[in-house]
């Protein structure tokens, strides 16, 4: 648990500073390891916390006395009710397993929160890129509209505007204004 906590904690701190593809990939790997560890710890907790089995063991003085292996090996006879140490040990073990499961759940929750935050940041970046793409497309539409007007008047057709001294400047100004108007309307919408 300490090893996984240190790995995940360090990686989550790194992800707060900079979101990187490799770090996010490592987070996924660590998340899988953490889930596996959490499942094993919950399995141990279920085995221990099955009250019937634990109560059955605690109610059988012979079994509890038989668990003192060193005394059994040295042929030390224990009193029939003398197994308080073992009860305390079992309770302590149960508490430790419960703490480990809770810590694993907390770390897994932190990992999921970080993954959700990273996904939100990536979605925000994607939306900003889509908005920029849309703005560029609208600006291209405006320039294309201005080019259309210039192209229509640039054909080899006579429109009697060729004779006017300021016709070129007027049409250029009108094309640019129309292009800006189309782009402005598009961006405004």
C-alpha cells in the first residue's frame, strides 16, 4: 500500500503541474494496479469480517489455544480461557485491513477525480481549437466573398466602370468592406 500510495501520490502531484500523455498513461497503469490491490484487500476484509466465521473461531477455545504455535511446539500448556492476546491480535489485524481498504478507496477516488479533471481540461482545449477552426473558416468565407466580387468585376466584360478614374479604388474598398461585413456577421453569430 505504501509503495502504490507513493507512486500515485507523486504522479498526481506531477499532473497538477503539467498534463502529459506519458504521465496520463502511467496514471492509467497505476490505477489498474491500485484497483487490483483494492480488490485483494476487500477480499481479505470480506474473509475476515464474515462475522459468523470470526465468532465461531473466537467461541472455540480449543482452536484459539491451538493457534499459539510456539507454546504448542514447546509443549507449554495454556489455560483453557487464556487467549486474550490472540483476540486482540485478530481485532488489530481486522482494523489494519479495514484501514488499508479505506486508504485504497481514497487513493482510487483521487485518481478518478484527477482523471475527470484532466478529461475536462482536454475537452476545454478541444473546444477552444474547434472555436479557432470555426473563426478561421468564417474569416476564409469573408475573404472568399471579397474575392468573388473582385473576380466578377475582373472578368473581361465591359461594365463601363473601366472609364472612371476611381473605379478600381471604389471596387476594392467595396469588396474589402463586404468581406469584413460577412466575416463580422459570421463571427458575431
